[in-house]
C-alpha cells in the first residue's frame, strides 16, 4: 500500500484492514487471518494507516481504530 496522506481516504486494501479492526483491538496476525492477506502486507498497511491517523497501537502488537478511522467507516 502506498503512503497515505492524512487528508486522503485509504485505498481499498487499507479499507479492508480498517474493517478488520471494527470489532476492537487485534494483532496483525489476527487481521491477517480475518482478511486472508499475507502478514507482511498487513504490517506495512498498519504502519501506513497509523501514520495517516486511522489506527493506533494499543499495548504491544495490538492495533485499534482511532476516531478518524471509525468516522471513515461510518
């Protein structure tokens, strides 16, 4: 997934990751299982979504939606 500027909607691959986080904080491995995507793509996608403000880390190795990410899915 290419870099996501903070004011631009993520591509469809990023939206898939955001939807996997709708039910709460999960690990990249859980997201990979839910989406069927390779773990390396999930991790790189989460980094991009985090830098754009759509997700944040919660504890060690767990991610959750930010308010910005939740608003995007509504």
